[in-house]
């Protein structure tokens, strides 16, 4: 009997030791997890603090990385060299959307500015400074060609001349008007016809034909719009008058 009691006591002792050991193990794991949690919380706070200080920096301290393509004056496809004026222009679209003329990032004429009209739209720019001299439009369908001729005769030497048609820019043109525009460097003015689309950039006192000219004929077989050809656009770099 005493031997059996001794075995029971030893067994109970081992069970208690195992329970105590298991309890210590559970406590140890709990302490480890708690410690890990506290450390991770502190680490996250430090991370947040670092991110906060990063965002608090001046933009000048951070490297600038832009994926946007560079924007050039008037939205042209490339930059102009020194001593040149950037320009971009478009003829009118049928009799709905007016033409647009832009020089050195300044929109000189457009439907938004409400300074365009049916016929030939003209912008004059100082060849030395690039500043706008004047903008006007002359109705070549229902108007008179005389004011257009008078205006052309007043243009001063060294002036950059930009022209764009809207709706119809040719019906009232006569030989004198066409000759005056040709003297500004135009090649297409001599055969500009009813509802043709045309853009041109030349100058008073130019010695050669201008390279800046686009002309699309009104042709019912190829017209983009009913009764009108597609819009013509043109861009380029005008040499500054230095002398």
C-alpha cells in the first residue's frame, strides 16, 4: 500500500511539474509576443515620423521626376532656336470654328477671343520685339476688298504678317489684293479659290517666298466637311529681325 501511495505521489508531482512548465512556456510566449508587439508599434511610429519628416521637406530638397513631355510655346512640337519667334496657326473649320493664330505663347486671334470673322484674318507682329501690332479680319464673301487693300498698304517694313482663312477668303479678292499679299512672300495667293483653306506667315520687305504656307483646295470629292476642306495647321520658327 505504501509503495502504491509513493508511486501516486511521484506521478502527481510530475503532472504538477509539467503543468507548471507548460504555464511558464505559455507565459514566455505571451511575453515574447507582447514584446514583439511593443517593438513593432514603436518601429511603426518611427516609420511614420520618418515619412512625416520626408513629406515635410521642401519640394526643392526632393529630386524632380516628371513624366510629362515638355511643353513648348504655342504648343509647338519643338523649341525654337535663339533669335526666333515660335508660332502656330490654323485655318477655320468650315463656317463653324474660327481660325487661331498664336505667336510666342500669345494667342493673337481665335474664336475664344471673339476677334475672328469670315474671310481673311490677319495678325501683324513687330519683327524685332515679337509684340502684336494689330489684328483684323476682312470679309471676302459679302464685304468689299478695298479696306483689305488699304490695310495691306499700311503695313510697315519689318512686320511679320500671319493670315488665315475662315469660311471663304477668296471670292472678293482682285488682282491688286493678290499682288500685295504675294509681295509679303505668298505663293498660293494667286490661285486661292472659293472656300479654300489657307494659312500663311510672311513679312513686309521679305526678299524671297516664305516657307510658311499651307493651302488645301475646296474639292467636293475630297472635302472633310460638306462644302469645305479640312482644317490646315502650321507651326514654325520665324527669324527675329535683328538689323
